[in-house]
C-alpha cells in the first residue's frame, strides 16, 4: 500500500491505494479515502508526512499476517472468461522437493549453454511437478501453466523442443539428483531393488510442426498398426528403503542374462551388496531365477496360475487363510521346493511335496472362504543356499519357494527368493511394481501429433527422465513424512491443494486432510490458511526445500 496524492483544483487529495496484478496487468484499488490535505493542517504540522507514516504502519500490520482482508462482490457477480487461473499450492510443494534434489540448480548452471533451449529448466519443472500429482499430457500441463508458481513464458512448441535437450542430458541430471539425495540422507546399500516394468509405444513418422500451410494443425503422415507397437522396459534401481538410485531403459523384454547383468550393474556401479529384481510376466521365468540365484541376487517374479495345476488347487482351498491387519484382504503362504528343467522352465511339483504351511498367511475383507473363491497368489521363491555357476547350468536344479496367496478377483502368483520376509512384505514389494508403473504411463497424445519434430528415441528418453524425477521427488516427500501415506494419497493431496482466485492478489483455499496436515507439520507451511497471495504460495517452495536440510 502507498499514499496516493492527486491534484484537484489546485488542492492535494489523499487516499490509501494498493497495487495488484490481474491477468498480467497491474491494477490499483483504493483501500481508504482520506480527503484533502489542507483540511488536516490544523491537526498535523505536515499532513502528508503524517499519512505516509500511517500507511507505513498499515503495511507493518499487514506484514504480521493478521490484517483483515475486505473483498466485495455483487450478489450476481459472474465468472469471466479472462479471470485469473487457480493457484496451486501443491505445485509449490512439489517444486520444493525438486529444488532439494538439485533440479533447478542443474539447469541454471547450464541454461547459458547454446545446446539448452529457452526456458528448458522451467519446462522440466512444469512437466515433472505435474507428473508428481497425476498423469497428464504435455499439452494439458502447458495449458495449466498459469497456475504454476513460477513464470512460464514459453510456447507449446518450446516444450517439445526442450525434450531433445532432456534426452541428451538424462545421465547428468540423474547423477546430480543422486548426489543431492545422498547429501540429504545416505543411501542404504545393504540391499537394492530393481523394479522392471514394460511400456508400449506407437511410434509415428514424418511429424511436422504446425504452420500456415496446414492451417495451424500439426499432423503425423502415418500411424503404425497396433502390431507395430514397440515396448521399452523401465528398470528402476532403488536402495533398501525404496529411494531411487538410477534407471536404465531396455528395448524389448530383457532376457535372463540381461536381468542378471542389470543386477550386477546395481552392485558394480552403485555399491549395493545384493539386488532383488522385481518383475511381472516374463517368458523366461525359470532361467531368470537360476541366473540371479547363481550370482547371489534375488527376485520377486509374477507366475501365472493355470487352471488344473497343483498351485491353483492349493490357492482355491480355503484352509490357511487369515486376515490382513486392516482387514481388507486375506492371505496365506507356504514354502516348498521346485525344480527347473533343461529349458529353464519350472517343473510342476508333485502333490506329495506340499511344503510347510507358513504362519505369515493373511487375505479378503468379507471373510468368505471356500474352494470356489478366486485368489491372487504371491509365490515367493528362494534358493537352498547360494547357487554356484555349475548349479545354474545343471538340469534339474532345485529352488525352494514360498507361495503367498491373496484372495482377489483372479489367480496370480509371485515367486521370490526372499523366504525370510513375511507374506505381507512380499506382497507389498510386488505391489510397489504396480505403483511404479502409474507415473510412467505413456500418453499417445504426447507422441502424435507433435508441434515440433522430436526424434522418437529422444522423446522416449526425455519422457522417462521427467517421470523418473517426478517419482524420485514424490518418494523423497514420502520419506520426509516417514512413509505415513502411500504415493496415491500424497499425490492426490498435492493435486487438490489449489486456490480459487477471488480479487486482486487473493486466492481462496478450502482443502484440508490429514495428509495436508502432515505436510504442514513437516514442511512448515500453513497449509490450512484460507487466504493466500501468489507470494505466499511461492514461499512454500522455499519452506519445502528447507525441510530437506
């Protein structure tokens, strides 16, 4: 606020006014009308200086945060098509996490380089924070840039032009984030997890930017048939606590040797003592189990349950099921030994082998049981001792497995080497693979059509780099909040921490949950405040960054 002095018929007219920005334009509102200065000459030696001091006092009170805010609306006030967009406090929290991981510093140090396009760092921040909260296309993220806490002065074409830059610097940014994370909390390298999941793409060709010659519409000259879809596997390496260390992209399904080499890479390059590979459907299940066991690493794999098999019979039997702690499902498990044939496939055990019934069993909220119920089986496998290379090569090599059955909508089985873990822990490890795939989802709208010609390989690399940064930042926020809420709950809270524009610089927030209360406590942000200015929202970036030390 400041004192406004107007000349009116040779006299000085005083009022208290305040500047604010609306739709990119600076406007002024009158806070208080004082009157003509000469009318106060009998009360004050210098009326103008007196009221300047008065305005300074008003500013001090407002700075204390307790000043009353008066906003006036007519009863029939309408929403205008040029009204300011919402302000996203959740984006500010997400930005603080990315800042703590060195993302802004990384781009600031390089953006003067000729190979870094305009606003590359800001574009990366916008895309990554959006992915932290929900899966959105690049266009959708760009269209919401007005709600972003930092200025986004770039075009949609700039967004795609920056992808090439991201792809060419993915290893450097990943390393910078890892170093920053290590300074915040040392990695637990006693064990590592390598989560592997497939993602399918439909590549397009001859993509050209929009232009007058095509009436402003970008188009792909051809879109391949469904059979032309290509698959890339994201192989995410995490420490014992689930904090990302690094990742690799593999074209097509990695075979047994490739999985073993990826585990070796985790030990060799990142100092992990042992690596447990987690993956879904594999066409070479037995070979992968044997190769990983032979080098002392572990696995949690999905194994299909075929009708009529011994595994299906055991899973559908009601005996042995107990409830989970929250009562949302029931589960049971057993440990047994299976053999692998010359082709690397697992041989079906005889019914006599049975195995011992585990006391870690847990499953289904309704408490129903019976042979006709379906089940999801978490099949946990371990080797009987550390296998040698000769054991791996020999036909008929045996593996001790622990099967964990979860009652659900159908049969599924995870097979693991980690028999010492509880059934619930094994199930949660495999469930983490499902959660990992969500932020990495591929949206066809991002690849066809495109407003800027990005090489397909670079586009894929850039996509996974953005998703990796978002995944790591969200993991770090969950770590900082002591893992009290899962990724979906945390992301949903960030997404809904959004304020509606009222007048001038003021935004109204009305979302509060136990998750936001925890963020307020940990990050020292008054999340429960109803009224905020853009400056208040931006201050949350600094507060969140400071929460990581």
